[in-house]
C-alpha cells in the first residue's frame, strides 16, 4: 500500500535560504533510498539531498533557483513498503511551503508591461529607511558592510535580494580605487575594449570564486594586515616524516609538512592565546578550543575546511582528517559544517613553489600562517657549512589585535617547534 512522503531539507548547519542548483528527478520518476534527488549550494560547497525512501516522485514543491532552509518541503513521494522516511510533516509544514512559494514568486521575472513610475522607482536606490529586504539579506548586508539604502532592488515591489547585495559589492570591487573615492575626484575603473587588440575569451566565475572574491576584498579592506616572515630548519622534521611514512601501513594516512605545520600552529595558539581570538566590537573573544582551517585549491575555487581540536590530536590523526577533507573538497562534497568554526588558518604553496607570500586573513580570525617551498641551503654550524632544509614562512595578523612583537614571537615559536621535534611532546 502506497503512502505520501514529504521530502524535507535536513540540517545543513547555520546556512539559510540556500539556492537549489539542480534537480535530478521529474514527476513520475522511480527513486530508491539514498538516491540523490537534488543539489543545493551553500557559500562554499554543493550538497546533495538523498531520497529518504523508495517510491515515485508525485510532486515537485520547488524549482531550480528556489531558496530553501532546514525543514523546507522539497517534493512529495508516493512510497512503497518500509522506508527510512521521516514522519508526516507537522502543522508548521504549510508555512514552510508558503514561504518557498513566495521565494519562487520573487525569483520569477515579472510579465512584460509598459514602464510606469512605480517600476522606475523600483530600479533606483531606496530612500533612507525604505529598503525592503528579508532578515537573511539584511544579515548579509551587515556582514559585508553594505547600506541597503544604497542598493538597487530588482525584486518584486522593490524588494532587495541577496543577488542585489552581491552585485553592489561586486561593483565596488570592480571599481578598484573608487571604493574609497575622493569627494571631488572620483576615479573610474578603466574600461577597455580588449577585442580591439586580439582574440579574447570570457569565462564565467563559479559561485565559490565570486563569494571568495567578495570575502577577501572585504577582509583586505577592513583588516589592517601586517605580515612578517621567518624561516624554519625542517631537516630533522623532513627526515622524521619520511621515516614515519616508510614504516606506516599502506592504508595509513601519510604525514605531510602541512600536518606538521598544523600541529606546530596549534601549540603556538595555546602559548599565545591572543592569536586564537576574534574581535567583536570593543571586546576580544578568546577561544578555549583550537580548530584550524586548511586552504584547499579545487577546480571550483578555494575552500577552507576545518580540522577540529588540533591541540588534542596527534600528527597521524591530523594527517588522516586533512586527507579526508581534501578528498571531499575536490569532489565538491564538503558539508557546511566542515568549513565552520575555524580559529586560525594555514595556507601552503610548498607543493607549487615560491619563497613567500602575504596570505589574507580569513575573518573573523585574526591571523593566518603561510608556507612556501622548502629548499636545501648551506648553513654555517660554527665549524663548517652543512646542507640544511629550510622552510620559508609568513604570518599575516590583524594589527588591531596583535602587535609586532607578538607576531614575531608567534612565528619564531612555530619555527622552533618545526626545527626541534622534541617540542611536539612538551
């Protein structure tokens, strides 16, 4: 005997109003348990929603482009026999369905009609206090430092959408120096017809690349960055890493220099707790946990998954979790929770090369550690020159929270830990 099953969006962490980017089924399709029904995309990852039961798709409640949150009804299945389907929706379900329908209505283009005064007014920034936007859009605007009165709305009846806020910020980013113009001397971003000089090609940025660009532009503009540099003698650390990997079982995660950097950073964060903090207005929030994010380059853009409780984990466990998160990142399968809660970030270009760089702080963190490629150099030991493997490092920090002395001490401590593995046991 068949029964109707509501497919609802499960817990996706702190994200709300995430867009549906792909629907894999149509009405009448047969589905099986755990079959991917559709995909949603958060700020940093695309997530698939599996089917909770076997059955037939009876009705789709959303379209591609609709924005959904935890508990939103996505579709109705006609189930067969036993399944893992959740119990029927509670009385609040009609409200969820009604909100989704409203989002769909806002996302649909308005029918063609003669231009009138009301539509002309809707295409202009709203007068002070008249901006119409949802709580999530207002939260996004506050996070990006955008005044909604300055944003041109494109939604129905002059409503400001998330895309409008993003377009406003992108316009500021593209304007370059004009982000902070002189009152009497605005500077426009140069407009060039590149096709006059030869063939060109336009590539659309991915959603992750656009969001990363906005966030990094905000962080670089708002945070007073200072970067200092140091070098670590990792000769013994590299010898230890190679020996440990040679003795490990085949299915054991291999130690990498990044896993050593993460552990060294965890020890430094415990010794210098100001680096394990976030600025909140006139207060500094000191964290009593050590979660470290690792920058991972993927075909879709840069993501920063987080390894939790690095102060309580050994090198092998850190390496295993880092490999698992990197694999998920490259497959586009990171969950929203995999990229939340970071206290500090590590970015390594060692696999590519370079002497050093100035990494941009991942707000609301206050510092980020960068590493280049280690190289063998002749080092004087007091009697003679000997070959040593030297790792260049850079540390960017927020000058509102950290001063130069603390920055030098933090990076010097990281270098000392990497140069003397006995410090890992202290």
